[in-house]
C-alpha cells in the first residue's frame, strides 16, 4: 500500500516524517497490527457520528494547526485506552497534513495517539486506521488479545551499512554478537544479536523502555539509545543501521591566527568534489573556530570553506574566498586527507586567506523611458565560482532603488521584473516585458548599476 508523507507532531513515536509540500506527504515504513497496538494510546472499533472543524491557527506548534477537524465516534468495542461509549479523535484536513478523511456513518478500526500538548486523541493516514471491512488483519489480531499472554515483545535487527558516492545507504550484512541493553520500569535485560543480527525479548512488563546499542568508537548509528512505550500484549520493533565512525576534527583560523567563527566547512570525496553535482558533509566552526566531522566512511577527502551550493547572501563569513585545506584557493593544490576505517584524525589546523573587503551594490530599476519601476522584484545569485547556485530575492523601493551586500571579488547575476498584474485575458498571455540579466563583478567598495525593463505591451 502506498504511503503518504506527513508530520506527526502529536507524539514522539509516530513515524519520523517531514513536510515536503502542501499537498503531498509520506510515512516512513509500515507496521504490523501488534506493533501499532503496542505504541498507540487508544484502539477501538467505532462509527463517526459528528464532525467539527476549527479555523487553522497561525501557530504551527499547536494541535489545531495539524488537526483542525475533530470527529465524534460512537464506540462499539474498545481494545485499548477507552472506557466511554463515545470518543473524540482529531485529525488534519488531508494532503500535506496527512489528515484521515472519515465518512460519517461508516464503521472504522481506529488507532489514535494522545497529544503530548493537550492530551487529545489524534490520528492520521500514517496509522493503521482503516474502514472496518478493510481491516480484517487488525480485527483478527485485536480479537485475539484476550488469549495472548500478558507482557510485551521487543525485537529488531542490527545491520552494517555503508554509504555510496551519492550518499545513499547500502546494506552490507547483519552485525552478529552485538550487545543491547533494554531497560523498562521494572526490567533490565541484556541481549546479544544472533548470527542474522536479530534480537528478541518476550514477557517484558508493559510501559516505557530505553533500548541502547553498545558500539565501539569505530562504529556509530544515528541514535544508539531509543525510547519507546509499549502497551500490554503489544510489540515493538527497534532496528539499527550501523556505519563506520571515521572522525576528523581541527580548528579554522583567520590570517592572524584568530578563530574564524561560524565559517561553513565542507568535507567531500576527493573524486567527487564538484559542488555543482555532488553533496558533501557540512559543519559550522564554533566560536573558537573548532570543527568536527563524524560517521565518516573510509576514503580520501578534500576539506574546504565556502564550498557550498546554497550560500546565504548576508552571511559575514562570505568575506572569505573559497579555500581548500591547508589554506589554498586552487583546488589542484589542496591536500588530500586519507581516512581509514573508523579512524579518528584530529588537530587539522586550517588557516584562511585574508578576508575580502565589504562592498555594496546599489542599483535602480527603470523602464525603457527612464521612469522608475516601483517596487520591482530583484533576483540575484553569486556566480563567482560558476556554481549554478540559487536565486535570492529582494524588493526595490517605490523609486526603483535596491541594495545588495557583497564583498570585493564576488561576481553576481542580477535580474529584475515589474509587479504589473496579469489582466486575466488569455489573449494577453504573452510576455509583458523584457529585461537582460546583469552580470556584476564586484571590484570597488560601491558598485552602482542600472537595470532597464522594456515594456512589450
């Protein structure tokens, strides 16, 4: 079954998600009835008999933002978390918020989480909530609960992963004989993975658990310690992807030996270091100029400052030119860093060249008859290193003037457009104006430019 992408703000145990657009969502992975039952707050069979919708507030942290619809259910059978014959369950409107579109009068199997903020029950399309006639597997499991032994089951697997050149993980096999510590409110168990990298514990008391995978320094995982809550007679699956923990650390300084605080450092594969086509691992130096990378696979790397695809135009660290370790601006002269499996390299002192002097690009947008273009939209991007980059936008004032902060040595492409509205006539759906992009090489403390927009109709 296709999964949709959504935000689950209601509980820390809902599938890890992130919004990508206003009209699409995806849930990471699926779950069995036993797993879903084990981690939700309420499970019941019921029929929605009423619905109310509140205006979506501006506060994105509120329950009402992600779940503005609340359905009142007549509860037929409660399997977990409910004692009343009616229940209210909130959800989104659908699309990007992953709301579940219940039909009044239709029978459902509902899995709901309790909001950490308000205590309300909430659900989404990322749960196993389904119409009753489509939930036969769930109904069979729920009806078997009375005959199941008390306690919970926690299982999972530990696998070794490596990252390909494009950054995607590739499994290289199980990790046998690794220790996990599982601590509950009344239990503490230690277990080792079998030859297939799997582990399983049964008969644990229900409640909250901490599961910690013990790893040597040479290996790491995204989250070695995980916390879960499992209901009685439910189960949970906790999996780990383990990667090499190569580490690289050091300090980046200005020409005077002072910390270059906040600069963005990029570590990239030596043979795939073109920022126009490949991604690197990025970190910002702290206020002392110190930096560190971790979870690195073995390989050969180049370390650079300001080798990022999407620079922020007003970042003061843009004053430093693109620089490669140990302090050269020519990539062919960069020192290659060789990192072994799980190796920890430290004391990489990186000295930057002299900061570029600040400059200001002051411009005016005019029509071809010389009159100013009021509130023109300005789009600009840095192309100093011929990267495709991204466009940044600002707006000119009512006299057509605009200002862009820059540094001497940078190169920009600047474009402008008027804000004349489209009149709605399909016969007029042709270009209204023409303007040539302006290329500006910043070489003075102040650069003055003019952009001319030609009216075509």
